C-alpha cells in the first residue's frame, strides 16, 4: 500500500513536471468524450499508426535499396555468376532479404504493413460510410479522406514495382495502360509516369513518387484531415435524431477526457499491439522474392497485382469491358465517394434511416470482395457477360432484399418505441421539433436512438 502510494505520487509528479515544461495541454489535441474509449472510434488513428510504421521501416530499407535497372556488379551478395544479369533494384532487394541482419523481417513487415494500412483504411472508410460520419459539419473531413485513400493506394501501386520482379513489372504496366486512358488526366500523366520511355525512367519515377512525392502529399492531407477532426471533435454515435448537435462546445470539452496523456496512451497501446502482431506474422511467414525482370529462364510469369487492385484487374477480364470503360467506372466510383456528403442529404446518420445508401455500400463491398477472390483464382481468364450477370445479379438483389427487410423491421420497432414515448415522427411519430438542449456525451447520446 505504502509502495503503491509512493509509486503513484512519483509518477504524477514526473508527469506534472513534463506537462508544465512542455505546455503540452496547449498543443495537444482536444479532449474527447468518455465513450470514445473503444477501438471503433479510433480507426483513423490506427491507420496513422500503420503509416508511421511504414515511414520508419521504409527509411531503413532505403539504406540498402538501389533504384537502378542496370545489371549489378556485386551479384546480389551471392557467388559471382549466380545473378550477374539481374537488375540492381532486384539484387538489392535480394540482398536485404538474404544478407542484411533482420533484413527479411524488415522488408516483409514493410510489405505486410502496407496491406494492413490499406485494410485498416478500408475499415475506417466503411465505418464512416455506414455510421454517416460524413454528414455536416464533417463533409470536408470525408472529402480529404477520399483523397488520402487515393494517395494510399498510389503508395501501394508505386511500391509494387520497386523490387523489380517480372510479376510486378507486368502488373505495373497493366496499371499504367489503364491510368493513361483516364479522360483528360491520362495524356497529361503520360510523360510524367513514363519519363524518357526507358525502363530506368519508369523505375526512377515510381521510386520518386513512392519515397517522396506521395508521402509528402499524404503528410499534407493528413495534417488537413486531423486539423478538421480537431475543429469538429469526434463524431457522436449514429442517431435518427436530426436535431442532435454535431459539434462540441468548450464547456463540454471541459468535462471530457484530456487527450494528453489518456487518449494518447490509449492509441499508443493499440499501436504497440499492431507492431508486435505485424513483426510476429512477418517472422512466421517471410516474403520470398519472385524472379527478376528479364530472366529468360522464367517464361510464363502470371500478371497479377496486389490484392487491393485485383478487383479492377478482374473487371478488365470481363468480355466487352475495355480499359476505357474500366477506368470510366472507377472514375465514377471515386466521384461518388468524394461527393457522397452532398448526395446523401438527410440529416439522420443512423444506418436504419439510409437504406438506399446502405444498399449501395453493401453491394459495392460484396462486389469488391467477390472480384478480389475471382481475380486471385482466375487471373487473366476472360469472363462471359452471362456469367457476370448470373453471379452479380442475384448478389445485388439479395442484398437489396436484406437491406429492405432490416429497414422495415428496425424502422417499425423504432417507431413503436417513439410511439410509447408519445413522440410523433415524420407525420406518424416524430421527434420533438425543439429538441431539449441535452449535452452530447456518453450518457446522453445513445447509439440506439
Ligand atoms: C491514410 C488514410 C487515412 C488516415 C491516416 C486517416 C486518419 C484519421 C484520423 C486520425 C481521424 C481521427 C479519428 C479517428 O481516429 O477515427 C480521422 C477521422 C475521420 N476520417 Fe480519416 N483517415 C484516413 C482516410 C480516410 C478516408 C478514406 C475517409 C473517407 C473517405 C476518412 C474520413 C474521415 C472522417 C469523416 C473522419 C471524422 C470521423 C469522426 O469524427 O469520428 N478518412 N481520420
């Protein structure tokens, strides 16, 4: 007892000293309501954790990686002759995997870390979509987020070429052909991506984009994203109440939990768990490097991108889907997500109030998963229109029916609960027009409302 008292007092004293000398309360992010101590509220912060790991591991990889297509003179650290024709980019990757101490762990965790960051970003995106966090006043947070998503996928695309394997080279070329078909932007992008038209020119551009240009863009957008988050405060739980206040005021902030040290350590705890898991998985399943570009002994390498682009890759396999059509559909999708806050105009954020938009998101999610699996199973195999209709048609239909049933059931239950309270809603039973000025907080805002 005596010891634990002394221990707590000492910790408090040290923390008080650090707080005083750094004035961290002034520059830390705003306090957050108690109910945010759940992982679901910090999905974006988990993406930041993943991004930070990528920056640190990528900086270490840069110590060894050589962005050159010229044949190496060092034979990748192997007996001379073994890989003497292999390009230096591939050889330096081989060297990291086989000769640098912990190099395999470093490179594998950077690769799996990229998958994890993209996966966590999709979780963050769909959580925001389903819970309607893009609604006023968070429209710009959402739009900046969509740009972050494009840049993050751009990091994956440009990084894929760097090990300079025949597999990554083929897939990058398919991606570039698609990108060049983008209306208006495509022809402008051409000279920028292809440089002088040589293989070295392309590798240099991809390298520059991967280690400098896109990370700078990501950092700038992330700053804007977090500044917007700071200005609005965290989105409260989804609700059917259109009058619920969507911003916290200074008075409410005073009763919230300070960001430093509580929220910071909460996020750091998850960050450490992430790094531990990532390193564990990378150590158990190290990545093995496919063969290099131009290896004549390795004919018939399949052209396949990483999993997050497989859906688009499979889409091009559909009969009658030309690259122009595929890129057109992708552009429409991006525009849809970008302007979603202005398409879904209702003020209610609860999924039960937005059946159409929930149906669209669920259908897209299913389409994405199905196409990814399909792309992985049958890369490059052409698919006839009838098979596409037979596979996707029932999927979208069943999703529509399921969403309609949920809508019908929960809406009825909700209306019944309101009726029991005597509150008319939408001409049947509605929430009071002048809502009581209840402060937004854990106890006041219930996700079931
Ligand atoms: C590199 C990718 C991204 C990073 C690093 C990131 C980071 C963050 C962070 C740290 C927050 C603060 C709250 C939280 O942790 O959830 C946040 C909130 C938010 N993000 Fe992202 N984000 C990314 C991508 C996206 C995308 C793709 C979207 C949607 C298109 C999006 C939309 C939002 C919105 C609307 C909020 C406010 C949510 C709230 O207040 O609960 N973000 N993001």
